[in-house]
C-alpha cells in the first residue's frame, strides 16, 4: 500500500503544494522563499526518512506568518491523507534531540484530536530573519490538519538557530516513529476501534 499524498492550498495570501511519501528515503526538495524555514523542513524530511516536496509562494513582503502557517496546514493534510485509516500504525512517536547546547523533545499521537502544547525559552528571539515565534504557528497548523496531539519543548538553549534545529529534527524523528507500521498491531491501535 502506497502511503503518499499530494495536497495543494491556494489562498489570496499563499500558494502551497506538498507531496509526501511516508516510506521514502529522506529526500527533501523544499522551496518556500524563506531560506531558514527550508533548512528546518529539510530536517523533517531527512530525520523522518520522508520524501518531501514543498513549494510555496506567499506574501513575504507582508511577513512570513501566512506562508509558514499555510505550509503547516498543507503538510498536516498530507500526513492525514498518507496515514489513511491508521490500521497497523504505531500511532505514538517521541524523540529528544540535542543540538550543541540546545535540547528539544517532541512527543505526538495520531489520535484524531488536534492539540499543540509548545514551550520554548527563546520565544521572541530570531534565527537570522526568522522569528522563533513562527515555530508554534507552523506546528499548530500541522497538528490541526493532521489530527494529532503534539507536544514540543525546548528544554535548554542559548542559540535560537540551535533551538529551532533541535525541534525540527525531533519532529522528523517523532513523526517517523508514529507513522511506522507495526507488524504486531492488528487493525486500529485504539480500544475505541477508531482514531
């Protein structure tokens, strides 16, 4: 069974296309117009072993917010479609990643119940021209559309670039664990029988 999806989202503010293969090799082709964000999304692809293509054009002359949010929404929808009915899914994923002095963890559940809990001591700091306040904007869109509960925490950091990089690497690894098929799981991994 192929676990892939292609999703487009076009608004008066953005035009986003995402193609996702959950069972890929970690090949990312990312072009959002925001260099630092491209770098972060490439970590999700590489560490998740997802083949991921993202192209986006947005109103970057206004700011990065609309583009970052709509990429989160579109990628979330691609994950939702790719996991299908969730039969055999491991469902939960966790990763803790150090990046020099920074340490971040991501824990998630493809529960069908969207929620984001985010903690970062470097809020209101920037990596280049990319505000770290945009990280939860992206994660909220991702969680909402994928239908997952997502906890992301930066435990310690001094450098904003390292904090963001640790989050996105942990996100890729946690997503990889959660969307893997567990050969021991029969049907839907829930006592309810649905997710």
